[in-house]
C-alpha cells in the first residue's frame, strides 16, 4: 500500500510522517485483508448491485450510478458536533432572513445585492410560508486548525435549489455495509442513515397546510436524460411520493395542480428540474403557488440564498437575527458588485476563485492558479462584461482525502491525495417553527480529480461514503 502525497492541503487519512491517523487504522486494515484483487472484485460487485437497482426502476439505458471512490471518510464525533452546530445555526438564520425579506423588513443584505440577483425576480410576489427553506445542502471544506488534529470549517456555498445528496449517501452506505467494509462498519460506532429519506419526505410535506400525514408530494424530474434520474426514483420510492415529469402535470379549472396519469391533486412539489423549464411547461403553476393551492419547495425568490453574493452575508444574519456568534465562517469572499472589492479582484484575478453568483454544479467557476493564461483571460473578459454577477473567493488549500486505486497488475494499492469537501444536508421539519432544525448524520463527501480543486461530479469529481462516529 503506497500513499502518494502531491498536494499542500493537510491529508485526513495520513499524518505528515505517512503513518495512518488512528481513526483510519481499522479501515486500512480491512482494505489490506481484502487485497487489491479482492478490492477490484468488490468494486465490480458494487457496480453490479447499483445497476441492478437502476434496472429494477425500469431505467435500462445508460449508467446513472455515479462515480465513487469506495474508501470512506471517517468523521470523529467531536468534529461532527462542531459541523452540525454551525450548519444548523446557519439554516435558522437563513429562514429568519427569508421571512424578513418576504415582509419587506430585511436589513442585512443590501437591496442592490438582492435586486441584482438573477435568482430574485422583483415582479413576483414572495410566498415562502412560515418555514421558507425546508432543506439546505451546505458545501463545506476543512483546513487545519490551531491545535494538533483539529479542523477549522469554512462554508463555500449554500445549496437550497435542487441539492444532490441524501439518495446517493444511502446507496454509498449500503455498499460499505454489504460489500466493502462489513467488519469495520459493524465494529465502529457509525451513526446510521436508515430512515433519513423518509424524514426528508416528512419535512417536505410539512410545507403543506395538510401536514406530513395527508399532503401529497411529487418529485418532478427532468426524465431519463437527467444524470440523477436514478436518484429521483429513489427519492420518490422512499419518500412515498409521486414521480412525475412536467408533461404529467397540469393546473385544473379550479387552479389546483393535478397529476394527469392518476388524477391526484398535488400539494407539494419537490422539483428536480430547472425552474425555467418547470414554469414554462406547467402553465399556471406560479399563480397556483402564490395562491397557496400548491407549495413549490424551491419557490420563486426563496432560492436567492443560493446566490453566492447573498451567502457572503450569512454570518452577519447569525449575529443580527439570532444574537449569536457564527460557529462556522465563510471562506473569504469579495463581491464584484462592490467597487472596492471589484478593483481588488481584477488586480489579483489569477490568484483567486472567481464564480458566477447564480451558477451551480461547478459551472462558471475559474480556479485562477489551475487555469492557463488564455483561459484566465477569456474568463476575465466575461467577468468584465457583467461584473455585478460575480464573486471571488480566496484559493484555499483545504483538506485532502485519498483516491484508492490498484496497480494494473492488481498487486498493490496506490492511495493518492485529492481535495475533498463535505455536502451536509440540514432539514427544517416543523410545520410552522423555523427554529427546529436537524442535520442528516453524514455527508455526500466529494473528492476532486487529481490536482484539481473543483469537486463537483459534473466536473470529474467522485462521491464518498462518510461515516460519522457517535463517540
């Protein structure tokens, strides 16, 4: 087993002298007992099982199972406690912000930042409900803290709009348990993910006045061409929801949303399709939402929290609206809507991460130090055309995990360091109280392609199972 260190970020699996960190000793011991050939056999078996599930849902074309590195990430209880406390605090503050925005009383985020957002339409009336956001997936990175073995966490961005995570997390965990690390997972006090998809479904149905027990939930998918189509089936099955495409929905003569194939009235929409497509292909849906006859979970304007220019103000929301100090800070962010910030960013363009305020999935992002001079100049020209639409963040050498590979002869393991983030799902499940929050005990950890910072699956990253220890 060889560990190859090529990046400056602190590795979570190995100490600087190359010795395994104690929390990974059992995982690596089982990996050694498995051996490279056994590991490759397990990788093939896991892929077969995931494909079997895909085919059982009737998805015969393509491979929707997602690229995965099967060596798990292990998070000690003390680290998870700090992450959980900081992220649940943020969701509480965000929901206060959105309620104040709806009431016209918002005072933390400058009005020009809100009105310049491509995720906010001033022509539409806001209707967020008593709990504006039912779920947020926070993207977080870790950097080495002051004390030995301690980590400092930084939020990179919020994902209230179509956050990918929980379905994939449960499938990675199943493979860890059944295929890759049955002994270690049985022996370590790992918090289970069992039942969390059902809890997500209950939290989403709570957005309806009918409540979780009575409301009908629809997962609206883009259909077979979507790379997450398998996940949409998993969500619908385990949340006891209807799986629908936009062609299956219509607003009836009474102004209610109906699922055509079954005739059932829909109370809550969990949209997994781009909103422009959703509203264009289901005429009257926006009016139906504003009138309270259906609840669209990612309602118009509620997703403004995904705007990275707005996300920069979340720590101040915590201070102002909760009267608390933020337990987790943002990565240092500059808004190009602010003249002083814009001058700094343009002067240091090649040193920074520059991204669209409303972009997602690793799109419209430039990692300055990783780009060629030509690509940086192309991106600069795009930014100069509309600077208000961009933010910049410092380039962080955040923590790395490992990519587990075997040699061509399958006679040894090569573990290569790779930048990794956390995507943690936080829920607000109470029908009317936005202060009730909980975090799913795990993460859709993502590891970047070797040498890259961007971890998104669409940009070449891989998923990892994440084990949160109870003690």
